[in-house]
C-alpha cells in the first residue's frame, strides 16, 4: 500500500490524503449550512451580574458542544460579542474558541441580517412557533436572569420591528407548576432536536428538564398549584425598562 504523499509507480508524488479532522470539519460545516440559522444575542451583558455572565458562558459552551455533536446541526451565530466585553474575554479563554466553526459578530445581528427574516424567540411572545422556517433567522436571548428581566426580549424585538415567537411548550407537554422560560442551552438544544425529529413532543420530552414538565399534555388546564406557584415566581421580577435599541428601518440583506 502506498503512503499518502509518496511517489507512485509512475514516479509522480501521490496526492496527499486530506486529513481525517479536516474532512470531518468540512462535513460539519456543510451540514450546518443546511440547518436553521440561530443567533445567540450577546447584547445583554450590562443587564447581568458577573456571576450571571459566567453562567451564560458555560451555557454557550454547552450550546456549542450540543451543536457540534449533532447529526443535523444548526448554523450558529454569536452576535454582539464586542472585544471589550466580559463575555468575549471569558469565551476567548476557552481553548480552541477561536477556531470554533461558527460565525462570530462583534456587532449586533440587526446589522447583519434583514429585519424581515429575524424572529426573536421569547417566552413572552403572543405568537407561537409551529416549525422552523429555513428562510428565517431565529434569535435566542443570551440572558441568565433568574426570571428578573421579564419581557426584555419581547420589548427589544418590538423596538426593532422584528417578529417574535414562543415555543409551543404548553401545546405538547404539561408544564405543571413550572414556568415556561427555559435556559439558553435548553432552547438551543430544542432547535437542534426538533430539526432532527420534526416532533415537538419528543423534542420537549428529551430537552425540557424534568422539573419543568410532568408529562404529555392531554388538554389539562392550569392547576391550582401551578397558578399559585406562578404568582410566587413573579415576585422579584420586573418588566424591563425601555432601552434604546436600533429601531430604524433596514433593507439590505447583509448575509454572506
Ligand atoms: C433565560 S431566558 C431569558 C428570559 C428573559 N427574561 C427574556 O426576556 O427573554 C433565555 C432565552 O431563551 C429563550 N427562551 C426561553 N424560554 C423560551 C420559550 N418558552 N419560548 C421561546 N424562547 C424561549 C429566549 O430567547 C430567552 O431570551
């Protein structure tokens, strides 16, 4: 057998075999390009404590791991990762981060994508998503707030004139006493899993942590326990104060 790069019988050097890692990476990138585009919006740092930012970075690492290992990965974009931010400094300390096969934007997603293709995923939206449209770009708020910043992503989407939608959790599982606000990594995992199975119930049963659901929703109403607990959850929360996001119209496509 002839080793890669050695001369063949005709005296010409045999073409180098592409190395296994490079082939795997090219295959992964190709699969990402076929997937849903998911932006992790990292413009929320000033609303979080340093501890919450640290926790967010761990969730982002988990998101990356889930996506990297997925059969059908999403096209992952980190937006608003300004160089001077704590999130950026923490992520750049992770070994290999610079070569993660994702798109990293220092600026906001609103400068990168067309407004009409953007959909902010938020538990506070009136609309409920039924499937992921390959033409759309789905945004997950890079927020760890322990339910403190109620409605901030909905307000941002409204301010920017972009669509918003919640996941169809209550249509497919009984959330019991839990709230329907999930962590960043669980939402990313839901997008990845749904993209593979096309089955919401299966997806939620796999990705929504146990404490968040009690089984399949067969049309049960909200229980007394749930309403009592939900009002307690609301205790330390407040609706977000309006903030000056870029709300001007934008028409350019901007996607590469
Ligand atoms: C911990 S939550 C942040 C909650 C925050 N108070 C807010 O206003 O979005 C992290 C992100 O996950 C996404 N998310 C969580 N639960 C969701 C749901 N039920 N439907 C859609 N998106 C959800 C949202 O993008 C949200 O910003």
